[in-house]
């Protein structure tokens, strides 16, 4: 097995991503079938997600950006200046500059497992804020991360926008929040985006837009499996579905078989009955109580909560 320097991917002699293959095969053997959402984000998938943020039905990105734009004064007041901003995931081109201009940080530390994205985002940021020390760290932030020595004496602000926490089941989300607390240390604050429970039609439309961009995003996983893992999954017999799971307060993305199908992936045979699905993503939604409960379970005390004008999305400031 070889490791490429960039994204810490382990591949076999023929270039197959071993973790991808293991996850997909295990997920297809299971009942119900499910594949981790992390595999949705290859280059094509990342571009499709960018496209999703611009479709009219997908409100979270616009709602969160609105909060960051309109609450700069309150962020300055409650967060203050002089903190090291530690962003979990490479900074987005829009949200991160809004936060950084609001609070006058001492430094900026983007954390990401994908080194190439990370360096591009860091360079972009350094250009926008020439006086701000930027220290990118290539790491898996699901575990405690050793921060650069230069920021050791600065109090930290963790930044985790996008309701990415909603992609995790509660147990994983709590583990992550606890790791963040260890990474950020005493006196830390956390500013986190959490999407809100709302009318089911609005939620389903956000994950099944009329233009079909989210359907492309979901079926891209099948294209990736067929291309990278020698699969022959019949794309024309699967369709995208966004489902509201009320017990778990989450939108689920599925790929639904329109008729009974058989296919192979990496030489292994699989079957699906008509109506059977492959579950490809969870996007949990919250209310005031459930978001507070999750943060508290992860070791964080919520201190302030902001919503966009239409009350669709929340940003919460919490303290360790
Ligand atoms: C970027 C993971 C937060 O769950 O809303 C968008 C991903 N999936 N449409 C979300 C996504 C389908 C998005 N996150």
C-alpha cells in the first residue's frame, strides 16, 4: 500500500482507495444498505455541493451568511479580539472572512484532512488579511489536534459553520464536540452553525431541488463507485430521494431502486429489491432544546444563539 502526501489516502497497486472500497463493500452488504456521506465529496461532489448552495431551495448557506453579516457587532462584543480562530474544515470563501473581520483575531488556524484544499484556502485568506498570522494544520479533526506553538498562549475560538455537525449521528457529534474541547483548551469558545427543524416540505425541497442538483450530488456517488471500484451499478434504475425521518429529526438522502437489480462492485455481487434503498447521508435538524442538549453532552455551555430573520438557521456561541 502507498500513501499519497496530499490527502493521506491509502491506495493499493492499482490505485484503488482502500478505505473507500472497504466502506462501500461493507455498506452494500448491510441491511439496510448505507454508505458514509464522506464519500460524496470527491472533486465532482465538492463542486456539486458548491452548486447546491446556490439553488433557491437550499437556504442554509444563505441563512448562515446573513447571520454572520448582520451580527458582526454582537460577535465583537461576545467574542472580543485577540483569539486564535480555529476553523474545523478549510475556510469557505465567504463565511470565514465575515467572522474574521467582525472580531479582530490574533491568528487563524484552519484544520483539514485534505491538505490541497487547506493550503489553497489558507493562501486565499492570507491575501485577504495580510496582517493576520495564518497557520494551516493538516489533520483529522475528529480526534484531538496538536495546535501550532505560535498560538499556544492565545485563547481559542472554534468555528464550525455549515451545520456540518448535523451530518453526524448523536454519538459521533458528541465525540467530536469533546475532541474540539480538548483541542481548544481552557477558556475556549465555540461558534457553531446548526440548522433548525421546520416545515417538512421546506426541508425536503432543500434536499430535492427542482433543478435536480442535489440528485446529481447523490448519484455522483454511484458514478464514483462505478469508476473507481469497477462497479456496474445501473444508474438509470436508481433515483434520488430526500426523506424526513421525524423520530431522528433528520433529512436522509437515499438512492432508491426502481425495480429489482443486480450488480457487482470490485468483483462482489449485490442485489436490491424494488423500492430498496442505499442510505447515503443524514442531515440532522435541531431546535433550541436539542441543540443545547447536544452541546452540553459534548462539554460546551451555550451562551448566545442567533437566528436569521426568517428563523430557519441558528448560530450558537458556547463556552468550554
Ligand atoms: C454541507 C453537509 C451540511 O447536510 O446540508 C446538502 C450537505 N447534502 N445537500 C447538508 C448537503 C445535500 C450539507 N452539509
